[in-house]
């Protein structure tokens, strides 16, 4: 049940009647007609912009259309009042039974309340994390992992067919550096002094890799030329790093559906085929790029290169796909990889990149647009930096990693649930401060604790009611006499429950899972507020001693809130708290 969609359908039907009777011209586009909560609750329960967006084609005043629409809507039993406001907005008030029906729907549908068929089975590929397989994941990867996983869950909840994918960047020079670094730890395992020279990876995480190499090869690789061991050590170390990354992701309860390899694209003809497809479209040419904007670097010189005409699809400049020496640029295999995703039949692509990839967005979108003939959209979500603190002081680096704080450091300090929720309390493109003391404190200022406290409170109330002889099963509560819920504060909480399906769809359309975290904080706040009012107004207490019928009605409302909180936390990948310790 989506009450906002139901009332919007009522508005659209009323507009259609006005068309048939000549009050509006036929064929008006109602796509931009919305029904949403007003900014000020005092103005009503819902508001529609219908008159404002439909006034221009017939050349009528919005207020005139709004008044005619209000008269029609007021005849529906669900609407108790329809009032024109300002230049032509229409404020609606709903019958109390509509909010009570929402409670029944939440109890009847349970975990599926708020689920949507909006996605219509559209196949979406969400590529996220995709960290270089050269070491443990850092805190930036942590935020990207949480965001990507929550976005995938949100899209699944809204009816999309979602694939979570990790692209292993194992085709570049960085994996050769990994191999050389692992080899030094292998030498160390054989009793020799490692030469961790500048440019190699210094972290202690490679010590076990060196020991594993010794277990497999003994000392047989010692003093052999690099050309004889590089490829084998590179493969061994890459696999070891990917096992570490999988384990780190599992700590956050993140599990990928697909792992794709950059290296697997080389030597298969896929890169060449992708570039040829662009060439056939007239988008590949030999040319010389303009020098970078601003002062020309001393080392810049005009070079003939193979270029992709990305400006034809919205980019600022054309991009090289092959260097002057004939080797591919890093952009070329990425083109081939995205073409592979298109070929696999995905209808939408989402890439989750670090903030340092901002300059990469337009060229990648141009490539996908060209390869799919504009059929497949690519949305790129940039993840801003995370600043770590402990009691207001910067968190120290990890010795294990050598140069940065790892995902494992964060999860071990804060826990997976706290980490995931807090990482989603800001929009992805906004910087995030993560203070280990603040995220664990028990206060209203800590959204993680505040929402989990609401979840625990729901369970506590249900337990108390059950001990008092009330059947708190969802089936029984759905049959409660909800007319006993007549206080404005109770109906306001039911109205918040009604907003859940709408919130899911809005968040899914915008690819913004942080909206779910924000909503959970709001509904938790409403629940706590109603509880606190019960301390002064006994009639608002959830358990009414000696009145099981009224208790059942109030518990039905509380349970409906619990249904929403559990569903929202499920999207965020957080386990709902049953009790607070």
C-alpha cells in the first residue's frame, strides 16, 4: 500500500473527469503532477501541484483550476477537506481511517511493506569498491562498500533486478609492484633482509604472503632473475590480496555477485572489438590533443594519438585510447569492460568511484552512451573522503597497512552495524567525519543509537503487552479496533508510517540510500516523542492497564513502526536491535 500513490491516482482521475467535461483541454501531460507532504504540517496531510503544472497549456489561472479540482476531490470519502493555497497549490486533509488502514497494511505485509514494483525488473549493475588488489581496503573503500551495498539493496527493494559487481584492477603496473613487494617478504621469510625500497608497498600485511610463498616454493626463487618469478608471484599475491579483500568485505556483510578482471580483457580481442565498434560509429580518429588549460607544461609536446571523440557525447575534450607507442591507455580496457556489461544485458549501469575520479565521469558516460546508442544510462556516484577521529583527535595510522587506516580497523573499533549506519548519514558526495567515540555514544545526537533504541523500544513494548495477555502477533493486531487511535499524535505517527513506501521510491529513483537513514531517524524521533508524551498523558501510554482492546490498538501502531524500522535497517544492511545493552 502506498497511500501517496493512491491519492495521486485520485487526483489524476479527477483531472481526467475535468478533461471529459471540457473544464480542461484533452491530452494534458500529468507526469509532473505530484502529491506529497506539505512543508508545514499545519497546512494539511498532503499537497498537490496539479493546478500549477497544468495551468499554462489552457491559459488559465492556477487558482481557478485548483478550485475546480478541490470541489471534485472533496466528494471522495477519503478527503475531508481540499483547500486552495497561494497561487494555486491544493492542500488536502484525509479521513483518519486512511491512516488506520496504513497500520493494517504494514501489519499484513510485514517485511514487504514499502516494497515497490517501480523498478519493473529493470536489470541494474552496481559496480562498487573495485579497489586495487594490492593491499587491505582503507576507510574510503569502507564508505564506498557501504554505499554501494545499500544502494543495491534499495534498488532490489524497489523492484529492480540488481547485480553487485567488483572490477579487479589487476592489469596495470600496480600488480607488478605488488609482486616485487611480496617477493621481498618472501626473501624475509627465508631469513634475508627485505629491501623495501621506495615505491614498494611497506605494510605488514604482506608478511603472511611471503611466508605462504616460502611454504610453496621453499628457497627456489631466491637469486633468480625477476623475469622468471614475476608473473607467478604476481598471480599468487593478487589472489592472496583478493582473499583478504573478500574477508574484509564480509566483515561489513558485503558480498558481491560477480568479480570481473581487467587482466582477463587483455589478449581476448575485447578491447580491440570495443574500439572498433566506436571506430565504426566514426568516433575514433588519429589526432593531436590541445595542451592542458592554463600554463603549458614544459614536458608537454604535441603527439599523434588514437583518440575517442567523447565530445560528441557530452565530454569536455576528446580522450586518448592508445598511446603514441601503440599501447592502450587505462581508459581503453574500461571502455571494453563497460561494453561487456552492456552486452550482458544490463539496462542501467551504476559506478561508485572515489572522489578523485571526478574527472573520469564524463568520458565514461560518453563511452557508454556511444556503445549502447544511448539506450543504457550510466550514473556515477562519487564517494567523498572520510575523516577519522577519536574523542575529537585524528585517528592514528595502521601499522598493518603502513600508510592508512584499514576497513578492518574501523569495523573492529566500531562494529559493522554502527559503521554501516553512520556511513549513510551523509549524502555520498558530502565529506563525512567519523568519530569513534561519537558513533558509540548513547544520545539523541547519535542517529545510530537513536534508531536502534527505537527498534529495541518496539520489542520491549511488545514483550510487556504480551505479558499482560495481549496477542501481539501481526495477524491479531491487524484485527484490533484501530478507531481507538484518535489522538493527533498517534495519527501523526501513522502518517509517518504511510510515508515509508514513498520514501523508498524517491530514494531509489535518486540513487540516494542516505534518504533511508534520514527517514529512520525521523520515525524513531516520532516514536520516542509519543512515548515521552505518555509519561504526562496517561491516555497515550502504549499499554493501557485493564483495557486490552485499547492496548491492542496502540500496540498495532507501535508494531507498524517496528515493521518500517526493520525494513529500513535491512536496506542499510544493519541488524535491528532487540534490546539495548
